[in-house]
């Protein structure tokens, strides 16, 4: 009985080894695809990323205009004068 079990053991375990090697080969084959995908993703900008960047730029410009306006009006308020509207941008 022991001899029979010992004789069948390599055959039964052979599937595990083959499955493990196949799994490793598939994982190795996926590596170049993952690297290329990450490179393309880093090099390109999606539409949502572009929208976020544009919105951030608009908010920053608006905040800068508000700071400039407060700075411009500060001189008038120190002289107790009414701050006139900002000049029209062309």
C-alpha cells in the first residue's frame, strides 16, 4: 500500500507544479503590459484631469483679482474716499 501511494504521489503533485509554473508565466507576460499602460497613463491627461486643472486655474485667477481689488481699494479707504469700480479689461 505504501509503495502504491509513493508511486502515485509524483503524478498527483505534478498538476500543482504545472499549474504553478503556468500561473507564474502568465504573471510574467502581464508585466510589460502593465508597465506600458502605466507609462501611457502618466503621459496623457484625461478630460476630467484637464477640467480640474482649468477650474483650478480659474479659481486662482479669480482669487488674484480679488486680492488686487482689495489692495487697490485699500488706498482709497485710508483716505476715506469711495473706491471706484475697477477699470474695464479689454
